[in-house]
């Protein structure tokens, strides 16, 4: 199934940066991706789909149109220019209908997780967590609780530590691998029904919560609010836990820089949790005028300092900026429907995609006139989604709501008043695009091109205007991707369950060369540990393949679960 | 000294005290061939009749006592020792009732019991180490008792006959021993090289450390048990074959397990144990899918390094133990058996192996030069058509014909293969199922082929491959080629006959067999009569 997340409210840019540290991103595709979304009409796409193959543009920030909307106390959006009471669709009356919503396919898959030297992977069936050394490929096994499902690395320690969420026993296990090779564990009681764990960047806090986005909504009772959260203070010895209540059905969480607050994006709004010595909910913040109607298509990002939340709604031309301290909401009206939005790493800029162009919105916008916002576009590509590099110097525009084989490559920096942009024709519909950590390259994962005998494709694009993209047809659809921390390599897995074709590509980004390695079982996820890429695969006894990033040599370990059963 | 006992003894003798063998029915077990003797067990009288040949066409018979209720007799691989396992009196009701025992008999210079091992519970399973260093006694399904420990074994150190058997229980959660095998000496990360006893149960493989540097208590307690993984059908896996390979410059010593009804093979490297551990090694299992259910596996040295070769259909999967990478090599024929012939051919100096491949489904054999396995277009395979599918391949004992192999065909024919000339010479039979036997030391340079219950048999000179047709006047029970016990180079072919209660033997000169030059001995169960 396509993992569209129309109601994802996660602050995606920050979430990606925090969880993946710019290293690993994963995407999952169904075999019928190409069929999905077909037939939707995007009036912005030229008839026939013919676009400029490589037309480039450079220029300065384009002036926009439309007005700034300010948020009146009381909470309803008002038309900023006219001051009349407005609706949430202000600015769209009489205009073309909004484009179909984009699919968020860059979501992170949390297991396995890599620490400095180990890959940690949990087996819910056996209750074991395997620690696989990337130094010597030795395997250690630790017993967690009942049905460990989610593993998160614990940063900020000299040791390789992790926390494991045990779905079956309503607890979590902290595993610490000592220098003597001994694994010490501590068990923490959590609330019932937890399915996600997030650790603060310093490793001081862990938030164990129930992510509504991971649940099948059709199986949830309306009264299943998933509102319990277990806050773990990891620097206490032993770690202490506090169970709190947040808003109805949380779907994303983040910390502020100082790790004094945690922010839960919930169905009705956003719950701010005061971490402190005695963690407690601080306040609930309303993000939109109509939290009941707006919660299904909302995209929320919280700035790293925890001062603002930036809110995008599908089918709206406005971007909401919410002061989390005062609760004051400000609406910024952009020239067209805002189809995607990412925050820069420092949270100072929101990169909104409106009408196929990138609009750089300062956060907070203050009294700035939206017409003065820097705007960037790539001739030939009407992007609906954007992917930013960690330093926000590379923006990749694309669209997956309807088949679109073009990617717009925008390079800027700073305030983006100057930029370079060009579009490339990747020959096959783009499903997701990822920017390398060094902002020098991007990788697009694609579905089958018309007339192609391939089951999928991926393309490597360079930020350099004068480098052609490398297009690679694949015998199975690509399903996961991870970059090396320096952006020099990437691993891309492919999977066709029907044809039982599985593999992984090691891509040298500088040369755009790729090496294919066949796998004998379905890849589940990919990541980087040390100087190896790794691919976790579906296998009853556990299977993982390591790929040396230097020479593409591989080593597969299978049956490490079996090691737990060996009596020796 | 009183004269009464002497008088009584004389009276008893005078009353016709004749050997008890005259009053009992001779019901021997299958004969066992030794280097210089043939042993026939006579369970009725708890004795082993050991036949030796002190000179040309000469037969000497010795009666050696063995335990009561014999269940198994087996020769050591070098033919120097005979092991006889007996159950004793069961149940024991009197202190004098014999216990279960293992009787060890040596035949040089004369047949003698050199050690008897007694134990409490009757065991009917016996396995002898091919290197002759260990014996294992174990429980079989015939050892029925009210309460039974199916994992009870006794380990006998044959290098120190003064030592007592080591009693231990095989560490198994749900199975019992189905097969025993011994590795060669393997290098371990922590300690001296050592051999391992490999015990296959229904769903596990257990390793017993045979090192002389550990105590028997440690040996018994420090077993390593590896459960088999589930197969693709979700059934608990079962071991089908275990092979081993010693460490080399790049790889640790390793065992590999072929699994029943499974496309995976299980690699078991003897890895470095965790820091601080006093274990000699640490098993880190790794499963590798070889693309189909292999019929056999073995470690081989290829041009790319050490690989585990798994024969799968018409392919050989070469598994790199270091990486688990699998290279499929097309062999064009569905070979089902593999045997390394590197030493026989003398190509070991190149560092890569030569393997003989055969098939029980197609009349083709292959000589596989593994030095070209991963690079050459032919993968180094040279095939040779033979007249039948091959059931088994036999080595020719001794050094004289090290490059020859005997191929046993499914049709009853057999073939003598010259590995160097790459020539197969058929030995056509008249359709009956022949049995083949050699001298244990190969000194007669001959192969003997006979049909049980027939009167004709053949001797094939492995030098010129000419069969020599031979005949006896009585049905053949078995044929043995033994060294003469006079210390010379002469050899005797002992053709045993057993018809009803008549046990006899016809002797031939094994170096120059001739039907015109034989001697028949009859009534061997009664002391023997020589017939010139």
C-alpha cells in the first residue's frame, strides 16, 4: 500500500534531521504506485505532459502576489489586506481548484537503528534485540521484553546504547553495551499501547508515545485517543518515567533546542509539554481557525527553538505561523495553493511550494509583505513537493500526485534572493526525492516509465547545472534509501515481492556510478553504520547485508536470531 | 594336597566332557574383516571365532571370549582392533550376572582381549572414530527400558586404554542422537587445536570438545548445541549432513550443516569468544540460501579461496563463508555426490582442489578443477560418460592405486576410474548385485567381487584390470583379503561359507588366486577340519 499520510502533521524537516541525522531516509512503495493518483487533473501541468528537458533559470527572488493575513485574537483567520472576516479558504474563491494532495513518502522507518558501531534490530517474535557489529560482524543478542518493536539509539553516551519499546509488555528496555562487552538492561514501565519512541538529541529525554499515524484508523474506536505519553528522564539513575496526557491522537513530536519542551502535534492542535524536573503538559495550542475541519490535511512544523509552529493545509493558499508562546496565529497568503512546506534546519525559513514555485517565508514573517518573499522556480517543472538539504542550500521540486517525470533543482542559500534552477527529465514518474547531506546531489525514486520494461527506476541528480542526471532502470521497485553521512554514497534497495526480485544499489554520487547487489530476501530498510551500508531483510531468523561503501563488497548475516538459541 | 579333586576331574572327563560347541546350534553374526584376521561372532557361546592365516593356505582358529548378548561388532578403521558390544544379562538378578560391556580385541600377534569396558545400562549403538582415537556408545531404539535417557552416551578414549569411559548426556532439548561424526583437528581462537565430536539429533547439532586439555567433567558440561532453523515450510529444520574445514589465512575453522528439505545451509564458524571468556570458540551461526535443496555439501579450495560447495540440481553453489555470497556455477549435469581427490591426483601444491563428481540420476561423472571454478568458462569441469548412474564411490585402500576409484553403478555393474588418465573401465556383471571388497591395506592390489550365496566370484587385478574368475564348491557367505600372520608379505583370501550350521572357509592365495590352488576348512564352529 502506498503510505500516503494526508494528515501527517509532523514537522517533517526537523523530524528527518533529528531521527536520521541527515543520514538515512527510507521510502516504501507499493507495486501499484503508478496507478495511484492517475486521473487526477493538475491544471498546472502542461497538456501532454511535455516539458522542457533541461531548461534552466537563474534569477532573483520573484515578487509574489497576495496579502499577509494576520491572526486576530479570538483565533479566526482574517484577510490581511482587507481586514474582513475571512474563511480558511480566503484568497481562493473563484480560482482554479487546488491540485491533488501530494504523497508524503519520505517517512522514516525506525528499525533497525545504527549507533556508532552497531546495528540494533528487534525481533518481536522472540523478544530479542540483536546487536550486529559493523567492526567484525559479530552478533550479540539481548533479551528485551515482550514483542520489542521499535528501537531508538541513545545519543550522548560513550557507549552504544539504545532503548527498545516492548509492545507486548507495556514497558521499554534500555540496553547499554559496556566496554567489557556486557549488555546491561533496565526495564521501564510505560503506558499501554505505546508504539513509538523519540529520543532528544542530547539523549537526556525519551518520549514514548502512541503515534496515531502508525495505527490503522479503521480499527480505532473513536474513543481511542492514544493520548498517553511516557516521558523518560534518561539522565536520572535509574531513569525515571512520568506518564502524561496530550491531545487526541498525536501524530508527531519534537523537542526544542534546549530540550525544555516537547511538542506533540495532535488532531486538534499541538500540546506543549514542559519537561523540567517534573514533566507535565504545559498547554494546548490551537493551530488553525477550525481545528475540527482542518486536522485531516495539515502539515505542521515546529521551529527548533520551540517558538513557532508553521502550519500548512491542503487546498489552502495560506501558511499559518503560530506563536507557541502567545498562541497568536498569523496567516501568510501566498500566490497559489501551498502544496508542501519544509522548514530550514534553523527554523528561520519556511520553504513553501506554491503554484509550482518555491517561496521562502521568514519565520516569523512579521509584517513582511509576501510579495517580497524570495521565490525560486525551475523552468520546465511545476513542483508540488519540496525536499531540502540539511543546510537548505539545495531544494528539489517534484510532484507525485500525478505522474511527473521532472525534478526541479534549485540551489540557493542564505535568504535565497539569488538562486540557480533547472529542471531535469528523469524519464519515469517521480515518487520521492531525497537530498544528500552535503547538498551536492539528490536521488529520485521512481515508478515505471511509460513503455518501459522495468519495474521502477531511480535517478541521481547533481546540484551542478552542467551535469546530466544518471537514470537507472530497476527490475524491482525501489523501496528504501540511505545516504552516507558525508553524502558521498547512497544505498538504494529494490523489492518485488511477486517476482521475488530483491537487491540493493550502492551509488557513488560523485561519479554517478552504481553497483547492483542481488539479495535473496525482501529488503525492509537501509541505513549506514561506520563505513558500511546495511540492508535489513525479511527473514524468520533475521537477515542483514552489509555493503562496504569503499568497494561494494558485501557480507550477509542470516540467522542471528539463531545465535540466541545456541547453548554454549 | 588331597587327591579327591583330581579324581573327580578325571571322572568328569571320563564321562564324555566334550566342547559345548558340539551341543549348540551355530548362529553366527555377520563376519568382520580385520587387517590380518576374520572374526565371526558366535553369540550362543559368547565367543568370537578369530580366523588368521599363519601361512599360505593355512588357517588358524582362535576362540576369544566376548560378552553375553552381543549386539554389535565392528573393526577399527585400520583393521587392527575388533570392538564387540554386548548387553550382558538383563535384567541382572545376581551379583555375578554380567554387565553390559564393550570388549576390545587385538589380533596381533595373537587374538587377545586387551580391554573390557563395563557399564550399567545396555547400549546398542557403537560408532568408531575414523582416526581410531574415540568410540561412542549410545542408546538406540532397541534399548527399551522402563525409564530411558535417549541422550545417554559413553565416550571411550581409545588412545588411553587405561582410562574409563566418559559418561555424559547429550545436550538436547527435544531430540536424541541420530548420527555421530568426528572432525579433523580444528584451529580454535582460544586454545590448542582440537577435534570435535558432532552429534546430530532430530533438530539440533551438538558439539563435544575432544581436546585432551580439558577434564572429562568440562567435556561433558561444555557442549555446544545449535538448534536448526525453521525451513521454508515453517517446519523445524533437521540436519542432514555436517562437514568441517580448518582455519586458513582468512577464515576461521568452520562447520557447515546441510538441512533436510531446506534451501539453506547453516554455516557455523568457530569464532572468537567474547572477551574474558575461557571458551575455546564461539559459534556464530549464519544461514545461506543456496538456491535449492542441495544433495550434498563440502568445503573446497577454489581459485577464489575456500568455499562451501553445495550441489543443487545442475548447479554448484559456491558459498564464501566470509561474506555469505553465493556464486552459482553451472555444471550441466545433476551431480549428487562430491569427493575431493586433490591428494590422489597430486595437485595439492597448487592450493586448489580437484573434486570428483558423480550422479545417481545420470550416467556422467565429472572431474572438477576448482582452480578454475570461478574464472574459466567451463568452470574447470571435465565430464566423462559412464555406463550407469553411480550409487557410490569407493577408495582403493593403500598407496598402490591411489589414483583409482571404484564407481558402484546402480545397475550392479561397477567401474574402475583412473583419475589421472581420466579413463573409466567398466566391469560388467551378469546382472546380479555384486559386493566389492578390498584388502584393508590394499597390499594385494586386488579388488574382490562376489555375489552372496553364489559360488563364483572374481578377483580383479587393479594393475591390468583383468578379472580372474574363481569358483568355490560351496555358496559364498563373504570374502576377505587378509595379511598372513607370519609377518611376511603373503596374503590369503578367505572365502567363508555358512550353510545351515556348517561353517567353513576356502582359502586362496590372495596375490595369485587360482581355483586350482585352494584349501577348504570345514566345521570351523567345532574346531575345524582341514581338507587338502
